[in-house]
C-alpha cells in the first residue's frame, strides 16, 4: 500500500467532524421578538398593536389578515376575532436611537439601541427587561418603573392605571396560560350576555304579539 506514490489517509480525514451547533445570543432572540411583527414577520413599524397574549404586530398586518379572513387560520393570531382584541400602542421613542445599520456578522450589537424606551426608566424595549401594556390607553412601560415608582396613574399618559388591565409583553408560560384562560372566560361571558339579551328580545316580541 502506498508503493504507487499514493498516501494513506488518516482516520481524522475520513471521518467528518460534526460542526458545533451555533448558539444564538439570547439577547438577540429577545430583540428579534420585540422588533418583528409576529404575523407578517416584517420589522415592526407604527402603528404597532399588541394582543391580549402580549404579542406584537403591525396594525396593517392585522387589518390585511382580517380582510382576507386568515386571522383564524393562523396559530399565532387565531385568538384575535375583532379589532377589540388588539390595542394600538402609545410608545415612547428613543431620541438616541441610531437606526438599524448593515449587518456586520460577528460585530458587537448594542441591544440597548432600540427605537422605543420606557418613559420612566429609559430602559430599551428589547426583551431584556419585562415591559407592560396598559390596555386602557395603550401606553407601554417597564416593570421596573412600577417597582421604583408606585403610582395610581399611568406612567405614560397619566390616565387610569389598574393592575387588572396590564398585559405583560411576551409573558412566561405560566402567565401566558393565565392570559389564555382570561380570553376564554371573557368570550364565554360575552356569549352569555348576548344570549341573555336575545332571550329578552324573544320574550318581548312574544308578549307584544299576544296583545
């Protein structure tokens, strides 16, 4: 073997080594959620809305999906039945935001450089810190703002603030289940009220026709 001038390959040359699975920076994953419409997968662009499960969408994507009746066909948006199931957001713009530059591969990415911030703490809306939506007015602020500054008024507009009207953006699994149950309960209550009103109308018609 090898007398013909050839070479004997080594085992390491014959066996292909599996490439190590690349690990994404978790901050990058969080930032992607907070900068991308969950329905169209396009960059978020005002007007931006949130649903009652704490997900973010471009309002135009919701409107288009509603028009072509694809909301219920999509797993991510099937819980959105009407425009009352989303809230247009009042976001505080980051005046220091430099915008998205060209992708430089493994260059350092400053995740604090985000287009929107908390109006109280100036923390970036990038998924690193928990953020809340006041469903009453659509204002968005950080959980840290509530911890540092106890208030009975909204941190964004000074309006009404009730804890039961707060939605955490991209909640953990436990809180997500609470939100999902709340949607089911609200829908059941609405149907109950509508059915009750329908029965009253039928009863009224029955009484009227008897005279």
